[in-house]
C-alpha cells in the first residue's frame, strides 16, 4: 500500500509523521520475511488520533509494527501501511519502585535500565527480543516471568474510541501470550511497579537466563522465537522433536536443529514457504498426538 505521492502524505507530514516509501519487511522483522509497503513513523503521540482519522477517511488499512520479532508478514506488495513509533532514545525513567517506559523501547534495554536502578523481577525477560509495546500486547514471558503482573498503567491509542487513554493494570487481562488489548490498540507508554533488588543480584539472574537461552535456542539465526504456543501441560518443541522434524524444511523455511519450536529462515524463505512448513508440522503433530497446535507468532497474510 502506497501513500507516498497522495494528498494525504502532505497532511501526515504536517502532523509530524515521517514517511519512508517502499520499505521491505525483510529488514523490519527478525524472520527476515515479508513484502514491501510504505512505513510511517508516528513522531508525536498527540497527533496519532488525527493521523488515524485521516488514514480511515482515505480507506488506508494499517498495521502497527513494533520490534518485528514475533510477526510473519506476507509476501509481495502489502495491502496495508506499516505504522511504527520512533525507536531512537525512547523515554525511560524511574521514581521509587515505578518505571515509566515508552512502548518503543527495546525490552532487554528496559530490563537492564531498571536493573541499574536496583529494580528487578524481570530477569527472565532479558533475552526476549522485541519492543516493550510488543511485550505488553503479547504478555511476553520466559523462565517463569511474564511482563503482565508488573504493569500498573498503560497509555495507549484505542481504535474503538479514537482517543489516547490510560488503562489501569488491574483492568487489563494478561493470560499466556494473550491479553485483553484489542488488535488495533497501539501501546504508547507503560508504568511498571518492580521489586527493589541489588544490581549485582539482578545481574546474576540475567546471566543464568542468558546461559539457559544460549544453550537451548538458535540465537544466531533468523527466527520469530517459538512458532507455536505450548498446549496446556505440553511442550510444542518436544512434540515436534519427538517426530524427528528438526531440519525438516519447505524451501528455506526450516525447523531449527537447536529447538524444534523455532522455525528459522535459513536463507531467503518466503512467507508462503514458512506457512507451508507451519501447516505441515501442525498436521504431523495432530496425527501423532491428536493435538492441534496454535501459532504463537502473529501472522499478517497479505
Ligand atoms: N525440548 C525438546 N526438544 C526441543 C525443544 C525442547 O525436547 O527441540 C524439551 C526441552 O528439553 C524441555 C521442554 O521441551 O524439556 C521445554 O523446552 P524449553 O525449556 O526450551 O521451553 P519451551 O516450552 O519450548 C518456552 C517458551 C519460550 C521460552 C522458554 C523459556 C512458549 C511457546 N515457549 O519454551 O518462549 O523462551 O519456555 O521460558 O511458551 C517464545 O515465546 O517465542 C519463546 C521462545
């Protein structure tokens, strides 16, 4: 979807939105997969409602792209524009046990920033790739820690009201890799309440998690983390591994040799190849275990 060259482009620029035409999503996603579209960086929170109104008026579909670490994007010319928050120097501050962080901040960066202020609890999240906004939306978690329980307040743009609102943490449902946010809500800023902990203790916890992750996950390959959610009481990775599917591939879309629930782009995989691999593995797991795996990665088909 192209907005460059259309009358709306000048209006969006006046509202502080920065347009980059023809961006390949291979460069914006950790999987390195996806077609091309215009990218609009929303530089001023206060103009977002007006920008969203203009896009709707012109019938321009959009998707909010965060860190791009948990999405599988369709191939070819995309039918929507990608909206993005500015990632350089995101706001992060601490007052007492409360950290206030912009949604565009890197999740790991936030964990270490808080650690330096002797605020801990989030050590398990250290190696989870992506933005704070993406982590909030998905209730990111690892090693027994999820972001949800620390959330006290979220400032967000709500498509349902067309306004910027603040939700209290208690009014948001955080489940396993799922939240009560609407798909078209845009996270802007979060307040987290964190337990006090000495920096060196947090660092020790961080090192343990990094080590566990390095030993079990393919960190140097292009992936979106785990492809499937774990069904209650079961591990999707173990079930796929038990079927000897490590290395199984459709084109360059490949089941990791390291962790069977990580599907990696071993070269120039397309979305179609990755989707075919997902379907194939899902069918094989279903045939063997009677369990229908649900994707954890968000799929934006074209
Ligand atoms: N296992 C295998 N073979 C494999 C992979 C795993 O036998 O190829 C076994 C492991 O040996 C272990 C069990 O399966 O006994 C569970 O594996 P692991 O500890 O790696 O955890 P997981 O359940 O596969 C979950 C999350 C990860 C998170 C880790 C650590 C999901 C879908 N996955 O993985 O999150 O990093 O625990 O907390 O919830 C993600 O969300 O993208 C993600 C990677």
